[in-house]
């Protein structure tokens, strides 16, 4: 059966763990296994073990690198519009609030919206 393995915070891995990942990556092509690994590239320096291992992982494991960018204001506005029916002024105020606090981080944006719903500051009524 297919397997999905998610590895987060790869930038905190020690060299031995990265060696294990490289070994596994070389042998995954014969298996129905997808590995998704995340890391923060702003935490990497040239001396960081992950910085040095990334080219090898891409080459040996046939990995694909994807850069996830922060959400810009129009993207946050689209997200808000898809979920909430707000008057234009309230929508703009909410988008500005989310952009200011989450700084485009999708996870934080979602969590802020959830928090606003939980405390009752943002709630659905019949049509708005």
C-alpha cells in the first residue's frame, strides 16, 4: 500500500539523521512511498548540515524542491472572501489585521481566523 511520510523541521536534524534520510531516499524509488520534508531556509547557513545535504538529496533521491511563499494581501483577501461575507470596510480591516499579525504565514493566518471565531469576534450569521 502507498505510504506518506512527513518529516518536519528538517533544519533541526543532526548529520546522522540526514545521512539516514539520504540512504532511504536512494531506495524509495522502488517503493510506493512519498516523503514530504519541510525546513526553514532562512535558518540555514553554508555550514549547516542540511544546507550541505540538500544537493545530495535532490541528486541521489530525485527529490523535488518547492518553495512556499508567504501569502500577500490579495491572497489573504481571497481566503477571507471564500469563508466570510463581510462588508468591504470590515473585510479590509480583517485582512490588514491578519497581514500585520501573521506576516503572510498561512498557518498563522488560519490559526488567527480560528481564534477570532472561538472568541466570538468573527462569526457567521444567516447571510453574513
